[in-house]
C-alpha cells in the first residue's frame, strides 16, 4: 500500500484552488444527485460526479474532485488530503 503523503499548507492551498477551478469549469449536468448505497459520492471521470444528496455535499464534492485532479492518488491519500 502506498505511503500517505502529508501536504504542506501551501500544497493544501494550491489543491484547494485547483478544486474550486475544477468545480467551476464543469458544465451543467456534470454533477448528478442520486441516492447511493454505501458511498457518499462517485467519480465517473469525464462523464460526471454522482453525489448522494442525503449526505454532506461539500465535503463529498471536494473529495471526488481530488480523485479527478489526482487520479494516481490512493483512496487513503484522497481521504487524508
Ligand atoms: Zn474516494
């Protein structure tokens, strides 16, 4: 299992701005709200991000956008970030 990399404050800020740009650049329809089982959200890469509207949307959208921006990161690295 890949070691989790601790991010510096600067790296977190840089990632945060990339997440904001990523969310803003998606066309309408990219984010889909559905009832999901077992997960809060799901990243379908360029096809869209599915979010369970019954869960916290903001942390979930940030989490799924990190998957999109850093596809090589493990689930634990994304969750930790
Ligand atoms: Zn994830």
